[in-house]
C-alpha cells in the first residue's frame, strides 16, 4: 500500500472504527465484485479488479466525513448497495475506496402512499413495513429480498410489479431522491419528481443517494400460480391476452420456453417435462377465475400457492427476471443472456431469431406496462398505454463475435437490446437524458472521482492515461 493510501486508511479508521474499514482478504475481494460473472465478456474484462479499501459508514454524517477524506486523497470512490448488480457497476476499475451503504438503512416513514428511506434500506424490509401499513412497493427486482433501494435506483430498472406500474422511471413512481455531492465540503441536493431521473441508473457516478422517496401501491393479497402447456403458441396467446386485460389484478406475468423450466430444480416435482410455463402473481380473490379462464383455453394450472403477508418463501419470483439466468447458469455455465424489448410483431421476431440462430436462444419473456394510466386513489392500469413484451432470453454462448452478431440481428429486426455485456452505462441501456446526467455529474463530482470509467461520455476521467497528442514522440 502506498504512503497516501496508508494515511487515508488511518484517517478512515479514526473516523469509523477499525472494524468498518476493510483492507484485504476475501472480504475486500467480495466487496469489489457484483454479479458481472453472468457475462463471459465482463468476466474477461473485470475478473481480478480490486479496491484498495472498503468502508461501511453508519450514518449520513459518517458518509460525509468519509467522502471528504476520500476527496482530499483524490482516490476513485465507488458506492455500493448489496452488490447484486449484473454489469460490474460496483467493480472498481482503478482501485480506490468502495463505500458500502448497507448500514444507511433506516426507513423513516410510510405515509400517504409514499415510503421515505435511507438508500441502504433493503427492498425486502421496506416491502414488509409497507405491507403492514396497507401498501406495497410498485416495482421491485427479483433480488428484492436482499437488494437496496439506492442500488435499485442507481443500477436497476424494473421487475415484479412492472406489468402494472412500469419501470422505476414510469409516471410518478419516484417522488424524490437526495444526493450527496463529492466535494471538499459535500452538500446534499434534493431532486424531485421527474427531475430525479437525472440520477436514475447512473451507476453511482452522479453522487451518493442518501435518501429515496418512492410512491407505493395499495397492497394486494396475492396467489402464486404456474400454468403449463406443451403448445408454445397456445400458452403465449393466453399469457399475452391475460397481461393486456386490465380486469386482472397482477404483479407478475412471465413465460418460459422449455427447457428453461427444467433448470428450476426445486420445482421439478411440480413442473411438467417438455412443457412451457407461465408464472403469475395475481390477486388472490381472482385466482379461481384465472385458473378457470386458463383451463377454458386448454392451459393447465400445475402450481398454486398463496403468498403470505408478510411475505415468506417459497417465492416463485425467485425464478423470474434475472433469477432465471442464475438457475440456468447452475445447470450449464456456458449459458448467458440478453435483455430485450420486442415489438408488436413479437411472434414473428421470435420465429426469426429461432430461424437465424437455431438452438442458440431460449425465450424467457416478461410483460411490462409501457404507457401507464394512473388512476385516482392510487391505482393504475395500462389501458391508456400499451403492454411491452420484454424479456431476458438465454443464449448458449459460443464466442463474443457470435454474441455481437445476435445483438446486431436483433437490432436489424427491431428487437431493442439493453446490452448486459458492458459496464459503460451508455452502451447498456437507453439514456435519452444523458446530457442532463452528465451535467449532474459535473455539478456533484467536479474531480471525476465517482465510479470512474462507468459514464463513458463524461470527458474527465483523471485515472485514464491521457493519450499522446498527434505527432508527439
Ligand atoms: C439474480 C438476479 C436477479 C436480478 N433481477 C433484477 C430485476 O428483476 N430487475 C432489475 O432491475 N435488476 C435486477 N437485478 C440487478 C440488481 O439485483 C438490482 O438492480 C438491484 O436492485 C441492485 O441493488 P443493489 O443494492 O444490489 O445495488 P448494487 O449492485 O450494490 O449497486 C448498483 C449500482 O448502484 C450504485 N449504487 C448503489 N447504491 C448507491 C447509492 N446509495 N448511491 C449511489 N450509487 C449507488 C453502485 O455503485 C452500482 O453502480 C438482478 C440481479 C441478479 C443477480
């Protein structure tokens, strides 16, 4: 360790206590990683990257003192929640200090359909507190038990609940975020309503989220259902019709192509071999009617389990969204994935991808509300907008060139891809307001210390060697 880093370590120990400063071993390696290993491309690029130190402040005041010390030392600073991100968002590219925000986990209030919580609060804990007060989170990732509200905001996009409420960025889902700047004297900035989206999905490059206010939905008692059919098109027609029908109150609509269901080992006894499956979270009061409607269309219900309140496992959500890829990887480590949004002609797009890449792609579909109509009294439906068939298809990985070819063909036939095989935020998703995000970064991080290298279009990265100018020797 260099002299300046050793003195920063001493300063951080004095601020937080030695036990909250990690400077080596498996603990530091763990805090330098996330779930980037889903991607063979990111594995090649990020394996072995390590922070110099990791710290765990326990309050906003401690965070401010830590940020001040790191700012003065001029080191890279990487915010971290639960570390469940998939794109190496938490991985330090140039060493430096990981700041683990998991101890900033106070839930201040659940009031009037809004939760106000510190950024390190776990979504699973918030969901329990919200339900006790008659509410539930509008959308949560399938990692909801463990992941933090700040990490979801800065690294995620949507998930369970999005079939009704869209992604984090939809409508009025976010009320405000409070961001701490990275300066000699760190300040707090409160960004409200749609203005808060400047800090959304920016991988910790635009300040430390210290507090988040999210709007909630009235709570519903759910039933977990699994439907099954050997006929892909029959199941797809039924599932798509169900997703688009606002008469059904639902939190999850997911369909898997066989053999994906065979990867879900704990469900082996319940799922039928060689059949495709649809996983649903529906209002318990409607479960009977849903099962009857499916049966009338020739689709069988093979699993039915109420979701307890407060929620207790087993959760069928543990097989959906990007958990599906995890189950697949356990069976076949050569599998990887894409994140896709299909068009209204999604049936033709599936057929075209199967034709162009036979045996290389398996469809895992997730339905999301694209345009949401928010109703008085805190309900929502998609009647005013449209339903998007998205998904996280599995890909049998051959080479990086072949993966790029699949992504290129998707583009050609109108399938939108949020590329999960890059750690640079602009290459991974759509950021129509990237200029606003860059402007926020310039304001909160004038020295370019926050998660350097992740916002590719930000011109100032002090840790990247300046290329020699033309003609220089
Ligand atoms: C099995 C699996 C399933 C998943 N399913 C989904 C899904 O359904 N939907 C979805 O959107 N995502 C999903 N993800 C990705 C991820 O789990 C979620 O986005 C999750 O909410 C991230 O939260 P986290 O606390 O783990 O964040 P982290 O991974 O710790 O951080 C994510 C990013 O946010 C930054 N960050 C974290 N906290 C702060 C803060 N307080 N201030 C500033 N920056 C911060 C980090 O620097 C990093 O860039 C999945 C991942 C896995 C492994």
